[in-house]
């Protein structure tokens, strides 16, 4: 299995690379800063731009799956002014996936974006999702409309807040339309998020699904 990871230099992305290598997958990290990653067996580090569809198409050709852990790095500027990173790049990523005839796409989104905010606790809804992170999330909502043009089997994952704590034994992955509420302020380790993203790669029966990713029992 050959898997291209976007955002491979990020916190989740680095865990995803490790997890995919541990499964014996051939991993290609398509990154703008190749020096961040350590070269090792099974990993190809390709420098390129997520703004350039043709560079991505060339990189994706021959791959079985693309996993995206891209995100605007949180900063005061992003929270105040917003970002259009996802709107600018996701349609190009999807076009490159279509051009390269990749059959599987796993996208990391965020719980709290768009209508998922309505399923969160009042504190997160008011403070975090409707105020602090609204502009970051609005970018994702707009961008994810382009998933309808994706020819690959795609799955979008909506993780709760992530932490650098050690991995916990399990996490819950559940289709968003089964979720009424996510109580409290659940926090899941990045390592668990990465494991779920990688586990989803061969699961083509998850095609077209939007999944909440949270702590065990962290939803009703
Ligand atoms: N952290 C959380 O609690 C959490 C929870 C739920 C969902 N999410 C979402 O999950 C995704 C990953 O989160 P994370 O915390 O792992 O992100 P992160 O550590 O901030 O990593 C972001 C990645 O995106 C890349 N990137 C950003 N702008 C880029 C650009 N213009 N060109 C190329 N690469 C670019 C970064 O590359 P560089 O290293 O080169 O900057 C990095 O690899 C994000 O969409 C985030 O919103 C995060």
C-alpha cells in the first residue's frame, strides 16, 4: 500500500507517518519543509507545494491513498483574521487525486466546524467554536464542499481537541449523523487520532462518511 501524507510535518502528520510505516506501508510525505522529517526506510520525502495541482498529481500518481492532516497553524492572526488555506488548497488536492486516479482519500477536519458545533457542549459552542475558532472552522466548511467532486472513496474525520498525552487504548469513531451530543470538553491524544486515520485507509466501506473521533463513550 502506497500512501501520500499531506501535512506530514505537523503534529498529527508525524504520528500518521509513524503509524503508516509501522503497518508496513510505503509512505510519501509531500511537504514544503523536507528538513523537518528524518529519512528512514519506507519513507520518501518529496518537497512540493499544496498550491500546485500538477506537483501533487505527479506525486500522487501510483499511490493507493492520500491522507491529509493539513491545517493552518493556530496563531493570533489566524484566529483574528481567519484563513483561506483549506478553501485555496482542498479543491486542488481533490483535482490532483482525481487526475492521478487515487482510489482513497482520508481527510482530517475538526469537530466544531459547521453543523458539528451544534452537537458540542455549551462552553465549546459559545466560546471556542462560535468565537475563537470560528474563522478557522468556516474555512474548513467552505472547502469541504469540494469533497462532492472527489472521485476517490473519501472519508472525513472530525476529531475533538487533541493533546500530546500518551495514546489511550481505544477511541470512538462514529458517523456524525448518529451523534446528538458530545458532552464536556473531550481531549484525545494525537497518537489516537493518527491511528484512526491510518486504520481508515483500507476501509472503503466508510466511503462518503463524516466521522466524529472522540474519547471512548464521549458522545450520545
Ligand atoms: N490540534 C487539534 O487539537 C486538532 C483537533 C481537531 C482537528 N484538528 C485539525 O487537524 C489538522 C491537523 O492538526 P495538527 O494540530 O496536527 O496541525 P499542525 O501541527 O498545525 O500541522 C499543520 C500541517 O499543515 C502544514 N501546512 C500548513 N500550511 C501549509 C501550507 N501553506 N503549505 C504546506 N503545508 C502547510 C504544516 O506544514 P509546516 O510544518 O511546513 O508548517 C503542517 O505539516 C488541522 O486541520 C487541524 O485544524 C486539530
